[in-house]
C-alpha cells in the first residue's frame, strides 16, 4: 500500500495535526476511550478523527471502530467537515458525520476553540451478529462529550442565568455570581455562542456494510431490501414479511430490483454517447486481460497503437472472454437505434452498460453495487468501492499496481468532479 500512500490514493486529503495544544486535546480523547496517549509530534486525521499513524502506533486499525459498530469520533476543528472518511465498516458514516457537522456548526465552531469534542455514533446494537442486528439500526445518536466539560459547564451556566432572571433575590447571592463568573471564563458568553450541539439524532438510510462479506441495505416506503451473501446469519429469516432478500450472486434479481425501483439509468444514446462510458469499460477490460495474460508486463509507456496491436494479436483470448465484442456490439446498437433491449442481454453483462440514476439519493451506493459485478473496472471500484479496490490491489503484480496508480493519477485525481460528472452524471 506504500505506492498508494505516496500518490495520495489512500489516506489522501487528510488534515495534519502538529500543534502541541491540538495533540494534547487529541490525547485527552484517546485516554477517555481507554488508550494511551500518542507520542507522535505529527499525524493526520480524517473527518471522524481517525488517524492512520495513530492506528499504526496503537497496533489497532479499528481503535475508533470497535466491533465495526458504534463508531467513535474525535473533533479538533470544524475543518474536519471537509475531509474524507478513510476507515469505516459502514458506507454512510461519512454522510452521517457530515450532517452532524453542518447541523451543529455554531456549537462545533465555539467548542473547538477551547476543547476537543469526542464520543460515539451510537446505534441500537453494540455488536452485529446477524442480519437482524443490521435491520435494527434505524437511526443513530451522536453521544457527545468534551474533555474539559465545556458543554457541561455551559449547561450549568445556563441554569444559573435562568435563576438570576427568575429569582428576585438571586443577584444578592455572591456564591452564585462568583460561580457564574468562573464558568463564563471557560464558556464565554453563552448568549452569543451555542456550546451544546442540538441535533444529534440522524436517520440511518440505505447503506453498505462490510459485515458478512459485504451487505447492502436499501430502504423504500413499504419495504426494505437486503442484498448480500445468502449464507449470512439471518438471511431470509429475519422479518421475512417486511424484508426482501436478494442474493448478491443472483445478477438477474439484483438487476430487476434496481430497475424496478428506478435506481439505475438504462443505456440510452442521450447519455451513453457523450459520457464515454462504454469506451471506458472497454479500456478497463483490455487492461484487465493484459494483466491476466502477462501480469509482469511493464505498461508504463503503452499507447493506443500498442494496445490495438495487442488486441489483434490476442483476438482469440478477447473473443473467448466476450466482454470487448459485447461492448462494441452495444455501441453499434445504440448508435443505430438509440437504445438497447436489455431483455436480450445476459444478466451479468447488464451491469456493464448501466449506471446509477444520477439524481437518486442512493446513486453512490448503487454505483458501489454495480462495481461488484464489474470488478475489473478499477476506476469505478476506486471511486465508489474503495474497500473492494484495496482488496483487488493487493492481488496485482507490482507492475500492474504501478500502472493502475498512474492511470488514477492522470484521470481521477486530476479532475475528480469532472470525471464523476462525465462518466456517472454525478454533480458532486
């Protein structure tokens, strides 16, 4: 993974913590979680406060994610709101944390001037043992604490202010007034600064979790759909009257679910031809086939002429795989008719030519699911399914790892928003 780290493809865009007072505050939160203080003079953090360097020092990559549920967080600065989340077992941890930041911006801005905010994103379960545990997670609550108890002192000051206003003789109580002065030295003017986050409950919408080999949960008005490994404990047995279960191995059913719930965009000339979607898929499959046939080949300086020569020389392999000819046939069909009859397409190949409906709230999650059916498309895997990408990466030869890094640097990292908009229609 060193190559990914050096090229900011893993743990990229994190915030460096190197100021002594911030390190001290982080250590207070660590101690509250039962960990020893860090001896590092500098480390990076993500939106939730997770640090790859701290994880390495503690020899615990899940120090903020015990049991893969009830994610912990450490907030040193409001600037964390704009960072990614780089280590989690739930796909919506990033969105939930972002909502917490934006909903409580005033309180977070005020609190982090003087203190560190930490706590847990508390679910209704403490350990995930079966599908029922996942289905029980309907909402999460941010249990918020501060190391210097600024929030508690602000609450106490608020009560004393109320007493001063409501009790006629309270202004004669020197003990009360002195206590208010002492508290105000810590909290500042609580009439101007909100020091208590007031929105801490958030709905747990559709999500993916790494539990049971990877499980998707989609929520619609009248039903919940679980897509995953049928061997997962509780699969098809938990709430069968309420939950629709689909095996991740059943491409036909997965596709029908996505299509019937209007979560995917079917291949039409209106977006296929201007996006370069099929052309990108074609480039990905050829790279995959080259890597499969010649894993040690140096792909650093290959160009289109070299690729075309390789395609002609390996026509038998390409035709046996069938993906490249299929994509070319689809391009011809759409060029002639403007659309594709999906009923005539093998279920597993349907995922080659569809993308998530860009305006659907579950678009990112759906593209993640689609990427599981097109694992050789490392670009879509990296964009939407980093856990899957990192697992794939470990199995590649060093030369192919270098090639993939070069491609991601020159395509995705160069213009993330532009690429996501062009290929996947996503505005953000």
